[in-house]
C-alpha cells in the first residue's frame, strides 16, 4: 500500500504552502493558507489515502475462500488462492500489454519479474 501513499504524500507536500509570507506582497487568502498549510501534510495525505483505500482495499486483502473438498477423478479439486491485485496485474500484462506494446512485453518477459511487482 506504500505504492499508493507515497505519491499522495509527495503531491500534498509539493502543493503545501508556508503560512508565513516572505514579504508583505506574498500574503495568501486565509482559506488558501489554511487549506495548503505545510503543518498538515501528513493528515491531508492520510485523508486522501483513506479515500483511495475505501475503493481498492479489497485488492490488498488476503481472504482465502473456504475450499470445498470434492473429489474429481480421485484428485482433490483445490486451486491455489490468487489475490485480486495479482490476477488483475497478470491480466493487464498477458492481455493488454502484449497486444499494445509487444517490445515492452518481451523485455519484461525476459526479466522474469512478476507483473504484480511493477504493475501496481
């Protein structure tokens, strides 16, 4: 989840303002000074992070479904659990990237790095 929080924190910090003006002509409107106050970057980034996570938190949850023990041809019909973020990154890699940018897909294929490592 740090891949999501870091850019938010960077953007909020980048847009933050020092509330004390360096010269009298640099006086900010009170609402803007309060909204972009550098003192509150961590709280502002957390509020944004919480909003983002409310929609994509399920991608990071590990909730392995219960496995029904069924015998199919003398073998157990169990499949390994794959987290949603992993399956989504794999789908993007296998279906879209391979079609849209075959050179990049080939380079990533040769590197043998799993898509979820760079896909997030």
